[in-house]
C-alpha cells in the first residue's frame, strides 16, 4: 500500500513540476515550512548543489543522489531541504524511484560533524526508500581518527544501511565508474548548469 501511495505522489509531483517553473513549491509533508518561512524556491535551491540527481545508477539499477563536498549544507534550512529532496526524488523514473535510492555523502574535505548533520537530516526526512548510504569520510588525519571511532557508534542509530568509505575506490564495488561524476573518480559527464537549464 505504501509503495502505491508513493508512486501516486511521485506522479503528482512530476505533473506539478512540469507546469510550475519558478513558483514557490508547497511541500505536502509534516513540518514543511512550518516555521513560517517559505524560504527559497526549487530553482534557487538547485544552484548551490546541496544535493544532486545526476542520473547515475548503482550496479543494482537504483538511482543515486549525491551530497557533494561543497561545505555549504549547513546553510540550507529544514524546510528548504525537504523541498529540494522532494524535487530530486521525483527526477528518476517511477520504476527507478520505486526500487529505492542509493545516497553518496562526500565529506572528504569537511569535518566529521558535517557527516552527522547530513545523516541526521536524511534520517529525519527522505521522501523515498533508502537502499544504502555511502559516506566518503573526511581525509585529514584528525578527522579520520574521529570518524573511525564515531562510525562504529552511529551505524546503529539509523534505519538505513550506512557504509563508511575511506576512498572513492570503495564506491566502485557498488557503482560502475560510468555512473559516477569525475569528482568521485567516475566518467559520467555532468554539467550542473545544463541540467538546471533543461529542467527549469
């Protein structure tokens, strides 16, 4: 029953995004925009690349959403995050979305606290089934040491599978390089500006 409701909801979202360009999107979920601040619209939220749907697929053909290492995720408000994720999860086909998503969190240049921030956000709200979350952990020596201790403690905290990766090479077990963008050591040619131009 949940899957049918999700598919109907995704179909409705696709139709609404087809007809609405730059209008504010009222996300129909508990707590969305509940703070009285409507925030930025979807087109404004896509530009900073808080999260991406590049069209890449995992080896099991489930769609991929990436949280790139742009050191800006702390800026997005909870209601804006929900609005953005509602949009990004409506991008893949209904069949793909119904299978669930893989998520890559790239935080190689960031701190371990940033990893936890993203994981907690995803845990609080993700409008779809999460198959697995892959964390590219911070690369600095101190942050690596922290991540080794912390990752053991928090893996049980979340309702989804979390795999902590020390390098992009570990992703290749789950993703063909043709499905990953160059920043993840892949070969998928992706222009964010062109992607936005095509969708808005």
